[in-house]
């Protein structure tokens, strides 16, 4: 076994989820990530935890979603999550577009039914990470070996140093009142973040980490955003997303490809038409776009915004938390003709932060 897999497992257990003796742990992963599942069980066993492994099977999920249209929250799955101390989810694909022919309305209904389980999971210690599977390498346009190097270089790193670097942006954004994002001809959006908290993601819950993020005040977002980086959602590629906001809500939208899927996302519930997150990428080891949001949103020359659910820990006392069954991130490239302005001061221009100059 590649020694980097054991290092990955140790980072998950020690840095990301702080596993202790007696912890009940779920490891959720597809078969293609079995080497990391094995390494995790070794590491978790060494620490006296009680792991169970759940199989993630996209073909099985596709079969379920194509066989029915209405769903209820499964009580047995909810009970399992209620009794869990830590949840580890390993992403890896045998076919990244396996669910691409599922009706978007069906997927939205399934997401709504899963919302209580998702909320309980987010209240635990949890980690979402990536195993470098061949299908993901193919999606990124890389050889398997090159993709393995890319993934583990971004994951197995000095997270204390990354935390210190990102803390400089946290110090700017956390006390701020207003943020403005400008990029090219079509992105100029303002939002209040007054009273909300800015969090420093250095590989604890998302691994790799490499961003600082907060929640906009939900009725404050005004302006337009052109997301020039594509995203894969529900096994389909959505490109050239454009959103127009008034009083915090999406009032116009378009996409170059799969616009109907974007429409279904925005129609999931009332919260899906509002922003739940503003994130600023700061991981300089992620230096290329790979069609994987776990990595792409951390690139140092990007910002990302998510329609839908806000993370509760970002929402300050007295501010309203945006609730939704979806949380869909989309990326703006900030490397050229772009700037981030915080309370009237430019803090990043063309991808370079003021504290890097």
C-alpha cells in the first residue's frame, strides 16, 4: 500500500476528526476507495474506536432514484446517525456521471428527505475527503499517477502553517460589515456579513482545507455574478452560470449548459434562491481546476458562493440562518481583472492578497 494512504488516514483520524477511544465512527466510501478504508480501520482500531463501513454505490443510488419519485426520511438511517460520534465520507468515483440521467426533480425530492440526516451529521465530528480514483483523474484530464500526486500534495501538508496564512484573511473578514466581489464585465455583487462569523478551514472538516468562509446576511445580496468555472452536479456539467440578486434572492438566472438542472436546484425550496456561503480559496498547492469542488473551491485565485444552506456556525446571534435542503457551490476565477473589497478597502487584486504583496 502506498504510504501516503496511511498518512492520509492518520490525518483524517488525528487532525480532522480527533478520534478518541470508544468513539463510534461511520466510514462511508465506494469500493474503489477500499485501500483508504482499510488504512482507516487500522488507524481507528489503533485508537480504540468502533468503526463500521458503509458502501457508497452510485449505480445502486441511480437505480433507487429512477424507480420512484417520492421519499421519506429513512428512520433506520437517522437512528444510525444519531448514535454516531464521527462521520468520515470518502469521495471516489468509478463513473463520475453515473447519476446523470436521473430526473432533477427526483434528486431534489431525495435531498429534501435526507435533510434531517444531513443536519444531524453536520452536528457531529465529520470529515469529507477524496481518494484519487481513476475516474476522478480522467475527469481532471490527468494520468492516475499525476492525480494521486496532486491529491496527496494538497492533503498531506503542514496544516498549522496553512491555518496561520489563512488567519490573516480571517482577521480582515470576521469584523467586516460589507464585501464586494468584482470580476470581469459580469460580476459585481455586494453583500453584508455584519455579525456573522468567518471560519478558517484548514483541513478539519473538508480535507483538503484551504479556504476562509462566512455566511452572507440573507436579504443583503445585491448585484450579479457570472460563475466562469463549470461544476458537476448530480452527474451533469453546468457551465456559465449567471445569477442576478435583489434583496438577497435570485431573480434571474441562466446557464450555458444544463440550465434546467440549475433551475431545479433553485426551485428546491425557498432557501435555495439565497446565498448560504461566501468562501475565499487560499490553498496554493491546489493550482489547477479538476472538476472536483472539494479541491476547486480552495484554489488560491478563486472565490465561491453557494446557493442554499448556510453553515450554522457562521451565523451570528440575532442573524437569520438560511435553511435549505441544498448547498451548491459555484466558482468565480479571480486571477485577472478582479478584486475583493471589504468595507471599501481592496484586500485582493487579480488573485493576490494584500498581505502577500
